[in-house]
């Protein structure tokens, strides 16, 4: 188990130091800001959705390693998914990080499984969830006020 935890930490560190899909997305047709007022993490999610499929996803933000890695890995995971598939992925990921669904109970989340230990640290759940809640708001085309992690676990 120690080797697995070390691997998970390496993946999170890699994505936080070298985030994928970082930067504004030219041609995005969805853009939503999100923030975690408790720790100061901020993110903006950019999506390009065509014919019900997430064609591309990027983010801009600043925050802790969990927040940055989660946003980076999320953008990789949702590309090419239908909106319905992306919403299902959101629900499974959220259940995993809140401890409602264990890693071995969840459908194959691929690399996202590295966040399975986050549920042991309640303060970090909102860090991992920020990009995902912002993404979900972007799917619903909810703009305006920034999405916050308040009221979510």
C-alpha cells in the first residue's frame, strides 16, 4: 500500500507542477470562474462543447497542489466525453473524494483514482472538488457569480 500511495503522490505532484491544458481556450463556448474562499484556491474552466461532446477543456487558476492537479487531470478526463458521460464522471469522482464510493466500488476512473485518499482529509476535499464543481456549472451554462466550494463537501 505504501508504494501505491507514493505513486499517487507522484502523479499529483506531476500534475500540480506541470498542469495539462493550462491556459485560456481560444474558441471556448463555456467559461465559469470558481473559488474556494476557505483557502484561496481559484480556477476558471473553459470548455468547447459541440454536438453534446466536450471537444476541449482548459483551465487557468492558482491554488494548492491538490486543486491544481485535480483541474489538470479533470481536463484530460473529460475531453471527448459526451455531456452525459462527463456528468456521470463528475458524480463518481465526487463520491470518491467524499468517501461515499470507495476506489474499488467506483467504475474505472483511471488516473483519477489517485484522489481516493482525499476523503481522509476533509479540508482537502474542497480543494479536489473546486475544478469539478466549476466544470459542472459550465456544463449547465451557469455563469455570473463565481462557483464556490461553500455548501459542497
